[in-house]
């Protein structure tokens, strides 16, 4: 999978490369500037000729990259204007050297003289297209942007793409925290972000993923870092891993020995009549993703309704906790989902308690006798958030799947930190919040959103981003979360560990939405899985 880096990790990687003699600081800056130009030419199909570039440089190494870009474009025949925030005296040596080199080619004006309105498409028609290169702060920003600079950024953002040139951000849109994706005061917009070596957390979290539709990661010739304990993985970075996992039976049997129980038995608990649709979608998701058997357990009065809608999915009735305990005595049932359409009454609370207190010893040698993993979603999360005794029963075989509101009810103090305004960088991030929540709950937490974060109590963390070329806004539809819970439960039934089940399910959830496209409703997601699997070569 692909590692996502913090600003500090990237600085350490660059410092190690320089210390080892792989590269010098000036060479890294030159490679970065060249990478920006190459990415822009490739993405925008730019031809050689008289175009205009406005390069906004800052006082650090990001500004040094901007001066390299200005020089390279000048040599390609572009008309280039450069504006500087701050003074050259405070620049690092490599950035200052590129500043001085540019002075031999053109002027440098104060950023206070930059007027975005002077570069609207109408005023630039005679000179050709205009591109604004944002090289003010990049990954190094640690304080909020205020004053005239903030006003300028807000003005650019307010103009919109049709009324201003395309903005190319070097490393990150200025004003975005590299580690959290949160805005530190004002922030520049960007049509394309060009970063180096590896993507950063801020490219995929919060506003960082909303500021641009294009992310280009350019190789600058430094070695891949050794994997660190605190690194965050981007799901989908290694499709071969998913193919390997999904292509195996849950018990590890040889192909000729597999049968339905070797792929696990998932149990989905359902609520009262008229509220069973969510559980049925959950069950369909579990079945489609490969659980060998799936059963919906509903109140007796809801049996007829569910029987009319289900065929391959089996049915049982369960009135309360004693009935659930009796069903779970069948140790072939190894994955349980509670929450979608379950309700918030006494029966539902009793079912959650029995589920959380049903613990099994390590699986017996018989591969059809297994431990019990739980997916807790929707109403189950609400019940747990309102009852500390239920929260205390959470354990390592649970997966919690809260959206923002549910997360705030479960972890109010953590949510308050996350939702507080970001006043300095690195700001508290969704990754920080999910890791803290997982450690407190003692189980895997999947914090939903376009930037879904999945974390384990030991700090293992992955990010599933529906952004850039994986943006799927039509996934924001009623019932999509119920299907995701089913995907997780089905993979748990197949024997996936909770963290890997949650990561894989989240990735397949977005892949199914992308495969279907606009017009998606929740019921389409399980039915799209076979197409996704075929595309993976399974």
C-alpha cells in the first residue's frame, strides 16, 4: 500500500538523502521545480509557446521551488512574473540561490503588488493562457495566514476557475496544514497540486482533498523510506494484496476442499416491521463480498416482511437477548452485525449487550468453529454512546463504523478537539482523532467520510479517500453506510482481521460506486461487486 507522509517525515527523508550523499539540497530543489513543469505540461497538454506564468513565492524552500519553475518556464519562452512574500534575507541557502539566479532573468515584486483581477481570462487573451503557481508555503506552514495575504487568497478563491487562471499549487495549496488538511486561516484554491516523492496526509484529509481535483506525485529520485510504525497507508496502493486476500477462502483450505462454511457465516440483526430495509442491504453486502452463509435475525412479527424480500439469505427469529445467545451457540457463526435498522428500544440494547459479552476461546482445530467478530453501526453506536457499561464491553474483535455525528456522541471530547478551529500546524487531524478513539475503545474504528480513516488500538492506520480520480459524490446516498457494514461483516466472516476487513471493505465500497457511476443508490453497491472483482482478475 502507499504510505502517506507527514511534513516532519518528509523533511527527515530529504535530510537522510542529503546526508547519505544521494543528492544535494540544490539538486532536490531543481528536481522539484522540473517535476512541477513536467506535471503541468502533461496534465494541461501545454505546448511550447508564449504563455504567461505568475509565480507567487514564499520565504522558504517552497519559494525556492517556485523560482526554479519561473526560470524553467522563462527558458521555454513563457512570459513570467514573480511576486515574493517576505524578504530574500530570511531564505534558506538553496532558495536564496535560486532567488538570485532569477534576478538575472527578471524582476521580483512584492506580493502586495499582486492583483488577481489583472489576470482574468479576458485581460490575458492577447498573451495566451495564464497559470498561477502557488509556491508560498507548501508543507512548512505552522501559523495561520492573516492580513493582506489572507485577503488576497480569499479574493482568488472567490473568483472561481472561470474568472481566474488555473492555480498550480507546489506541494500543497498555501494555507492548508500538511498533516491534517485543515485550513490555517485562509487558503489558496488549486486546480492541480504537484507534490514530491509521496503524497502527504493533508492531500487527502479535510479541506486538503477539497481544494483541488488533480494531485500529481512526482519522483525526485530519493530512496523509498523504510516503513515506520506511525505511517498511514492509503488503501488501494497495492491491488495485488487485495487480489491475494480476496482470492483465498476464509479458512485457507485448498480449492478442492472449500464449502460454504469455510467462507464463514454472518449474522445480521434486524429491527421491527417497516425498518428491515437497512439490515437487508447489510446482508446483501455481506453475501456479495463472499461470506459463505448470511442470516438475518429479526423479531417474529417482522419475519413475513423479510421472507418476502430475501431468498439466498436465510432467516431466523430473535425476540431478545436469550434468543440471540441461543443462536450464537452455533460456533459456525463467526461474524455479527448490529445497528442498521435495529432500533433503540430495550430489545435492541439487550441484543447489543449479549453480542458484546459473547466471547469465545481461540477457534478449535475444526475450521468451521470460529471466534466471533462484530460490526457495530448506526443504532448500535447510538446505544453504546448512551450507556458507559456497553462502551466498556467493546473488545479487539469489534469494528465501529461511525459517521461524524455518531463519532461525536461516542467520543465527545475527541470530536471537540477535531472540530475546534485550527490555529497552528501541525493541526489535530482526523487521523489523530481516529487513532485516539481506537485506543480508547480497544477496537478498530472506521471514521466515515470522503476521507475515511481506519485505525486500530496499536496505532495501525489507513486512509480510504474518495478524492481526485476516486471522487464519488454519488456515494452520499441513504443506505450506503449499511452496505459498507455488510461488506465489513462479510470479510470478517471470511476470516479477515478487523483492521484489514475494514480497510478492504472501505476500498471496495468506493470502487463499486465508481464502477456504477452517477445515479447510484445503495442497493446498487452489492450488485456492482462482481464487476469490480472481474476487473481485479478474481
